[in-house]
């Protein structure tokens, strides 16, 4: 009975995570409409998450963490993933951004082959073919021969590169399996802060943080705490459930986001996006069977 309760709790954690990320675009867009740029929001929200995270996991950080080379590329990969994802959602259609981002199993399989030397299974080759078909279905436009080319919008490149960065971060995280989870979370927070602060400095807008309205500060405080809580409860769910079940539950983020975009933003979903989404979700359910480790390999040896 206890195991059943633990499983239900883990499922509830992942469903909550999928719901939160499926609706994350709403406050980011609302703040941008109110005059607070996505870059400023990212900087403040992840700074809040980091400050509360350091306090929450202070015992882990007090023990001292050995710095290893993989931490820097992990920070940059996860940082760009989250920064570009929220940026894309403020510029492009929610469902289109999410579908392009969720091509990540394709990049994960390729990067796992290069970095972890994991070979593709037969199912893996099939999943890649389905993902590529889904990508083509999403990117195809009725006016493609009239100059409206695929990947002609910045948000599309942001979503694609964010998915690639997410895959790279996950592969690097697997190779550094001895790092405590709070430290890996800190790499995400620091990475977003790096890109957000860099972007604001480049535009000469870092001082805009001092001009944030009080109500916006309240929203960003809530966002930062929500993001921190989501990262904690998602790790609880991931640690208790099989990988395939985790994938299936997290793919519900697409459903939540699509429903919210339709109901709250009036965004219609094109037939090609329906087809591409169906293919990507179907492929995602089998993403855990794409690769297998080489015989005798030991992942995460530092």
C-alpha cells in the first residue's frame, strides 16, 4: 500500500511539473506586455530561485562540492535551454515552440552516441525517423514556395537550439552522475543568469532591473519560488518511476500548453502541427528504448 501511495505521489509530482511548464509562458508574456522584457524576467526569476535554493539545500553546499570540468558546459547547456525556451515562448506560437523543443530525443540519441558511446537500437532508428517526419510536418508551410521558408523566424531557431541544449545538458548530467542534484540545479540557475545578464549588458539594459514595477516583482517572486519547487518535486517523481512512464507524463506538457494557448491566447493549431505533434508524442513514448550502453561501459566515472 505504501508503494502504491509513493507511485501516486510521484505521478502527481510529474503531472504538476508538466502543468507548470505548460503554463509558464503566461506570466512571461504578461510581464513582457507590462513592459518587463523576457531577459529581465529570466534574470530576476532565476536569481530568486538560486537564492532560495542555496538556503534550502545549504547542507549540501556546506559539505563542499568538487569542481569537475563537465560543470561548465553543463551550466552553459542548461542555461541556454531555459533562457532560449522562455524567450521563444514570448515571440512565437506556444504549440509550435513546444513541438520544436520536444524534438530533443533526436538530439539526445545523437549526443549520447558521441559522448557516452551509446549505440542506437532498432527502435532508436525508428524513433529518429518518426521525429524527423514530425519535424518536417511542423516546419512545412503552405507558402513555402512563395518565400515563407521554414526556420525563417527567430523563435523557431530559439526553440530548436533550446531543445538541442536540453539534450546536451541531459547527456552531460548523465556523465556526471556523482554530482548531487542540488548542484545540478544550481548549474541551471547560474546558466540562465549568465545568458540573461549577458544579453542585458549587450543591449545596455541591465539597469532596467531597477525599474521593475512592484506588482511585477510580486509575480516574479512567485515564479522563482514555483520554479524552485517544481525542480524539487520533478526530481522526486523521476527517481521513483520508470523512464518510459516519466516521459509519457511529461509529454502532457504539450497538452496543457495547447489547451491554454487555444483558450487564453486564441492560438489555432495548423493541421501540420497536429500531425507533427502526434508523431513527436508517439516517438517520445519510446525514447527510453533508443540507445543501450556498450558492454562493460561505466557512465559517470570521474
